C-alpha cells in the first residue's frame, strides 16, 4: 500500500493510502451520505471539479456495473474509509480501483471520514488535494475554483431517444449535465426525448416543436450561466417546462430570483422535503451546493422546502405552465417517492395539447 495524503485548504492533513490513479489532484471537497449507489455518484456530472467523500464506511462491495452509469465521470478525486477489492455481485464487471485507474482519478482510503465530514460541517465546504507527497505551497489549494462547469459537461450534439411504446409527447431535454435516468423516466411515460446541449438558442429549441421542455441537473454556480438563463426567458410561457436541480435554479434565475452557496450543500439519499400544500414530507436524493433564495422570488409559489434547514426545494409557476424541484425525482438508486412529478409533467403537457 502506497502512502497518500488528503490536504485541506485550512492546513489539515489526513494520512491514508492511495488507490485508483497514482496522480495528485485538487478539487472542492464535498461529502455525500448515500449508503449505496456509489456507481451513480461516480458518474453524476454534477460532481464536476469536486473531490467526493463517502460518509458510509465501505464502498465498492458490488463492483462496477457500466449499465448503471448515469453519465461520464467528472469528479477530481474520491475519498473513502475502506474500499472492497473483492466485490461480490453477479453483474459486477470490474473493481472500483480499476474504474478510477481507467479515468485517471486518484483515490485515498484509510482516512477518518467521520472527522473530515465534521470539519466540513463546522467550517463549510473547502478545497482539498489528494497527493502522495505533501505540497510545498498549500496556498495553491485554496486558490482552486470551479469555472465554466456546464459548458465542460454538456454534450456537443443532439440525440433522439424514442418513447417506450406509443409516442404521446415530444420533449426537449436541455442537457446541462443530465443524468440518464431522467431520459428513461420520460421514455417510460410515452415521451420521445430530444436531448440537446444546454447552450441551444430558444429558436432552436422551439423549432423542435416540443410538447414540453425539461431542464436537467448539472454542476457549478447556476448564476454563471447567463447566456442559458437569457434563452430560458424567451421560452417561458410557450410550452410546459419542468426543471430538476440546476434546472430548478436556472428557472428561478430566469424569473428574476437569486441563488446562494450553501455552507456544505445537500448530497445524499436521505434529504427530507416537505410539500407546503399537503404537509407531506418525502425522502429525496439530492446533490447540490447552491440553493434558490426564497425571498428573492417575485413570481411563482414555493411548493417544497427542506425539512432540515427550510431552504427552497421547489417552485410552481402556474402562469408559465412550469414547475421545478431542487431534488431528484428520477433518483437512481432511489428513493423513488417523488417520481409522480414526471406524471405531473405529463398531465401538464396533455392539458396543453388539448387546448391547441
């Protein structure tokens, strides 16, 4: 085992052992509380430029299964307490270590992940570096920034995915770093999905004659995407719109709202979200470091709030035939408590078609 170090921008050093690619890398250190679903975490484009720490102590026990990938792997590093080098699963294709090596991503294990998580919760998200030799200039770690994240992960070309069974709707999915299960959830409901780069102009989007427009998840600071926000403003009110995660934030910004960076974000599969209309609380999967500032919204109605910290988790825009949520109703590997929101989107599109 080769010695490795996780060095935080505050000067803290956590010794451990190297696995994955034997290279040094700096990123924004974030933690996720999921007990499973590490394959989906590793392949979620929303982790672009970040070093991901798993709070659950053992990762890799069912290996890597490419069929379960949610997208490409964009994270900078991976931190675990322990990784399993002898996975047991009939679907397993190779190990977690091999996955990281193939993609040039460094990992570190054997560190005190509980202590590191407590440090982030108390001081807030900070940058870190995975390395096998302590850096000469730790100040370089603090200088790291994630910039132009959406443009880095969005696809270069459009792609069409046919509906499963009878085609009922045509949906344009604006891909800012979309997870693949969003597409499957739409296909399952009779949608032909046209996945297009998030940078497409409003004229290009509307030329597809969509019955609805889906705004995907994605990485980085939502306010940075000024061109994408301007194009969204041109399509609001013309066709039904459903936004998830970054899509939720961009829709709020297009309506004149503001966003803020959270102290340590919401990442994991156990975030409680309350529907303010019914009072019911759902358990959701989330992965975001920014949130919509509720008081900044001049249009729309706050529909969902986080039961832990009260932050905005969803907004309805009835006059624009649009709604959005901060959490992931398509969550894979779950929970699936809020997949009814895709049915709500289908109903909205059906109602719009009947009015034409």
